[in-house]
């Protein structure tokens, strides 16, 4: 009898140990980031002459929709598209605060001629982690550099006090602005003046190619160089300079649109980020618990079946108990999957709510109202066509 009891215990013990071990794993909390160091924003301390200040434009980011998996219900393509305008505007504001540049704006596309362009692509953005691919070039078509920036935050970033002080991912924007400042400091003394001149000639060529095509040339590599300069009192250039001032006015109005867009989106977006972060953590934990409980339950059922098949009565009773316990664990795993679906649906609903906050805006210009519906770049192309009409009218239709 002692031998039989020992064998029964030996049969049941692995099942009990397995259940206990898996239950312990299910109760343990996942690793979470609770602290981080925000990279400080560097400032331009030495005074810079206006002639050496470069205008910088940040382009709307590529939303990276191709990176979103078809079965990923936690990411809304519409929200990502909204982020593609919100995030670059945050970056432009950060870059402006360094004091190292001229005008820093968010512009619809590179159809707008400026000295330096910053393009980006959203690789990942879910409230917990932000990853951006950044590419920088200038008006001469010279590529400055490309770099990937990533930052992961913890629940500290969404504390009420921290939310009021800074963007959860402000450290990432600061690092981008700091790298731009470092590169700018390495440029030769006369490079800024050259880039500003190339920008002016490119704009002039766009409106009057017959008068300015011969002033800049393109190298085999695609880089633009100054071939000759127009006379300072060139009447055509003076007329085009006035046109460019009007273009600046429209771009500034567009910036007001982006700023309004950002302000209207900010509260909802930050709440979505905070909720998305919480959901990401919950989803990750629920997946782990669901997998652990289901595997543990299956193991318990199998072990119970084996024990229930024993000739010993105690073993059979224990086996039946193990089968029941295993079934409960499997049911618990299914329940956790149900919770997971609820969280995923909640994220989708929040995303849809956020989409309702990003309706197109109406921009008041000097002599007309432009309604920005659909693609902003298309609106700017219409504005450029209007500027060409104004230019031709001022030339007397010549």
C-alpha cells in the first residue's frame, strides 16, 4: 500500500507542480519602464547674422501605413495620417526654439522652396514607443544625413504633472533638433549665403524659366550650383521677390492652419496616447496570461487523464480533480482572450473618436477664403498657380 501511494503521488506531483509554476508565472508583472532621462534641447548661444540664417521646413511625415499589419486592430490608419501632420509640427516648434534658424515652418511639400528640408517617416507610434526615420537635405539637392530616432516611455510620461510640462516624446524631438544644430555648425562660413542664393534662384526660375534657367546648373549627381548671378537691380527679379513675399504670407497662413490643427488635436491625441499606452501594456500582459493559462490548463488535463487511467483509486480521483482544474485554466485563458478583444475594440473606438477631431480647416487669406479639404499639397499647388497668374498679370501678360 505504501508503494502504491508513493506511485500515485509521483504520478500527480508533476501535474501539481506544473500548475503551480504556471500560475506563479501568470501572476508576475511584466517589466515596465518607469524612469528615463529627457535629452535637453541645445540652444544657439552665439549671435548669428541674418544673412547666415537658413530657413528650414519640416515636411508632413510619411505615415508608414505599409508597416501596419492587417490584423493589428490597435493602430488606426486615419489616426496615423493625423499623426503625420501633428508630429512634424511638434518637431518644427522644437527646432525653432534652438534659435539657430531663420523661419521654421511645416510646409505641404518640397514644391515650396526653402533652404533646408526635414522629411520623416513614422516607423512605430503607439503611445509607448515612437520611432521616426529622419532625412535632411537642402535647396541645392545636397543630402545632409539620414538617421533613425526611437524613444520608449513608461507610465510616468502620462502623469498629470508631466503631461502639462512637455510632450511624452519631447526628448526624441530634442535629439533631432540637436543633431540639426550640430550639422549646421559644421557648415563652411559661406555655405549659408550660397544656399540662400540658390533658393532665390530656384524660386525665380520656377516663375520665369526663360530669364533664370541659365543662372543655376545641375551636376551629374543632381546637385545644383550657381553658374552666374543676376544684376541686383534686375526688374524681373524684383517683381519675383514681391511674388515670393506673397508666397511667404500664404505659407505663414498654412502654418497657422497646422498650429490650429495641432491645438485642436492635442488634448484628444494625448489622451489617446495615454490610453493607448495603458492598452498596450494590458494587451501584452493579457496575451501572456492567456497563453500561460491555456498551456497550463492543457497540461493539467493531459496529466489528469493519465492519472485517471491509473488502476489506483486515489490516482483516479486526483486525476479527475486535475482534469477539472485544467479545464478551468483553459476557460480562464479563453476569458482573458475575451478581455483582450474588449481592449482592442476600445482602442479602435478611441481612434475613431480622434478621427472626428481632425476635420479640415478654413484659412482666411487677404482677398479670399480657401477651404482646405482633402490633400493640403493640392491646395498649395492651386496657390502656386494663382501666383503665376498674378505674376503674368503684373508683367502685362508678356
